[in-house]
C-alpha cells in the first residue's frame, strides 16, 4: 500500500510541475491579451485554467474556442500538449495503483494456495506417518518418510519446490523436524 501511495504522490507532484511549467509559458504569451485576461491574466489564473480545463478536462471547448477566436494557434497547440501530458500522467497514476492492487492480490492468492497445499496434503500425510498417534513425529517415526514412496516423493518433490516459491507456514514443517 505504501508503494501505491508513493506512486500517487509522485504522479501528483509531476502533474503540479506540469501545471506550473505550462502556466508560465501560457502566461508569458497570453498575459497581454485583454480578451483572455479572465483565463490567462495572471500566473495563478493560468494554473487554475490548466488544472480545471486541462488536467481535469472540465470545460476544454470554451477555452480552446477562446484561444482560436484570438488566433493564438501556438497556444492552442501548447494547451493540447498539456492536456495530453496531464491525462497521460493521471492515467499512469491509476495504472500504477491498479498494478499494485493486482500484485498484492496475486501474492495473497499464492500464499493461500501454498497454505492449502500444506494443510490439505502435508498434515494428512503426517497423520498417516504418526504411528503411535501422539500428534508428533518422533525421531523413530521420521525414517518412515523415506520408506513410504508417496511420502518421500511428496517431501522431496513438492514441499521443497513450493518452499522456494511460496511463504509456507513454518509451524507445519517444524512438526516433521521435531
């Protein structure tokens, strides 16, 4: 979850930097235009217009029409570039959060699958090997693991293979080593 918060924070910081940089450029070229003073008169108004109309795309058409009516074609291009970059930044932020959530769910599912494997197979096998039914595998009962082919195959083939890939609860395995 911390990685997702860091990704969101980085994307929002990048978006703020984009708004500031494009706000300076648009203010430099449009601050002298009287018709566009309500949107681009000051740096704060430029940044506000870029945030609402560019990044959040609330009313891009009136802003673009105002720029076109004043024949500010270069500023139309810059405004469209800002819209593209800001939408791309927000989209990457959402994709990053989604990937983090999918990764966390995948890891949880793998751990659940490994736990169910150990619970469903190892514990049943250990109960079969517990000759005196004490609930523990003693040192005398441990060689039975190597005598029974099913147990030997399972312990060498499956458990040690899954130990390298999954986080298997150590309590289940400590029974067979005591």
